[in-house]
């Protein structure tokens, strides 16, 4: 166990790891962290460890009193509501006494002293009174999916019958003569596919959100989901604004076609043979990335989904209901369905592969296309980054007139940080400035590479672990 705990401490604080010095008493912020861990994804809490990961230990003669206070508090409904049983292990690490508490994810939403805490990559934050964030927290606890919400006042007239027909033909062509959707009426098809049902809490029946998302007319779709859209942006010449843009507010089937057309319009497709067969690397990669962005997003979140084609990368961003946090390892990840009904429709018509295989295909073909593996980062905002070869011929901008708010893509982060850090800034200040919550991801993927490349330098080079450490743009770099 000691080896495992030392390994966790070495990872540093993050979304599911927290250190508290707590030498002789349990401070109130310990319970705030427990509340946040219970509400989010669980985590590992260490008492007797400093913020920078140095094991300072707790006073040996205070251990029993601290354990007693801890158990009393977590079982007191006036302290932690609802109470939750936890165990506390006393271990010795490097000759120092440490209290280790494993906190699982709870099926309930908890509060401490009447305040609700949530967890992000940099710590705990009080969301009491923030209705939208509390609603999102309750959504994370639900056993159902947003796509299953019933709209009893919507009807078949809100859907596009020609699109339903197209999907049924596509599915039937893949299993000719044997597909159960052949010969069904539209309403029979919707019921068979799980797109029409009954709300168990009200007894009302009707179309599910998944049906409207897949086949809805634009007006009907925006009536039930006003924030639904995907913003396709080309930013290769005009970096302040954009070279081309398509604001897509249509159903998911038509969104797929529009996004693929935008990719085909602006990205080259080099010749490639797989065995004796010529295949499109571009289509293989971006079909997967586009489908993932469409079918795995959290539709209740108003965050505008984006596809940004930059000079050296294409970045996808969409709201997410995270199952895990951090960069996905294709050799060691567990696929998790976000919208199983919508995903099933895309699989039946051949636009999506079996769960998990799409990620492997992206890694397989991205290196051939852009020279590097893609990056898939799971947070509250899911990001997919496909790198492009730097010597790829620039496409000629073809402007699609659209007027929408300005968006800053992932590719501009380094420049933004260098500008921001002309004045010395702390790690927390930089994270907040660029909007990244996960501390571990920020350090490993952004901060440390910028230091290594000589773009940023430490203000205290003698003591790199100084808790008051700041970072400043190196002279001549910006």
C-alpha cells in the first residue's frame, strides 16, 4: 500500500488527488474537498502532505484525536449532508505519519454546512446558488441520459420524413433483406429504435430528444434545444477572425454532412494505398472525429461545439459528461457510451464503428496523415486535436458569410500565454486565463513543454517547487 500511496503523491494534486498539511487538526477545507470528491468523480485525500507534494507528516500525538473528529464529522448530518461512511488509513511514509482517505464517487449530491462544493482540476469550488452548475451536478448523478427526455407535444410533423427514409434505406442496404426497419411505418421505426417512448415519472408518451436531434426540422430542434449548434471555422490566414465559417444549427445527420463538406473544402487528401486499395486518410480520420463530436456530446450543456481548422492542427471541442479525466491512452482506456441510442443509429447506417474502435482508427491513420498521433482529452469540455503536416499546401480561403461571436482556438494558446506572461504570473493565474481546469494536464501538456522549449522561465530558478513560483515570458520570445 505504501508504494501505491507514494506513487499517487508523486503525481501531484489534480482532479482526483488533494494534499492538506493539517499537522495537528482537521481544517474545515478537508470536508469541503471530501464533499467535492463525493459530488464529482471521487478521489484520494492526503493529510500531512504539503501542496507541492512534500510529506511533512501530522503530529503523532494528535492522530487519534484527528481520527475521532473526522469520523464524528462525516456521520453528522449537520456537517455533511447526507452523511457518508469513509475510512481513514494511518500510514508511515518517509518516516512521517500520513492520514490517507479514499473518497468514492457518490450517487447523491452532498453539501457541507449547507454549501455545495464541486471539483475541478485546481481544487474545490463553492457552487451554492449557481443553479445551472447545480443542475449539471444532479445530471451527472442521473442514471438516465439526456437524449431520453420525452417531448409529448412534439409530433412526426416536427421531423423530416425524407431523412427518416434515407436512414432506413442506408441501414437496410448494409443488411439487405434482413434489417428489422424494412417495411415499418415511421412511428414503428421510431419506437423500434428507442426514439419514441413513455416518461415513467409522468406517464406521458412522445418523441425523445434523440429523435428530434437526429431527424428534427431546424425550427423544432431549436424550440427544444435553443443552444444547439456546431461552429465550423477555418483560421489559417486571418488569425484574428477567420477565413471561412459555417454555423451549423441543423439535426445531427445533416450536421455530419455539413462538417464533412467543410473538411473536404479546406483540407488536402494525399494519395495513400492500404495494401492494393486506395483509401482516403482524410475521410478516415475526420469521419471519426466528427462523429465522436456529434454523438458523444452532452446536449443539455449550452457550450457551443466547435471544429477549428488551423495552420498546423484541427481542434474539435464539445460539452461532455466525463467518465474519466485527462488524455486518453488508446492502449489503456475503457469506452463509455454517452448517448447510446444516437450512437446506435450512427452505427446502423455505417457512420460510426463499434464503441472504442473509432479511437483506435484515429490513432492508426492520424500518424500517416499528419505525422503525429492525435490527442483526445476528456474533461467537462472534450477536445480532439488532429495535427497537420507543417508543409501541407495551404488551401485557398473560400468565405462562407456567417456572423457569429469570436472564438479562440486551441492553436492560439501558446501565443496567448506568452502575451499574458509578459508580467510574471502564477500557475493558477495562467490556467484560469486559458480556461483549463485539470492541473496535471496543464503542467504536462502546456506549462512544462513551454519551459523546456525556452519560451517561459521561472522567477525562482533556485527553488523550482516554491509554492509562490511564477512564470514569465523569456526575453525575445514575444
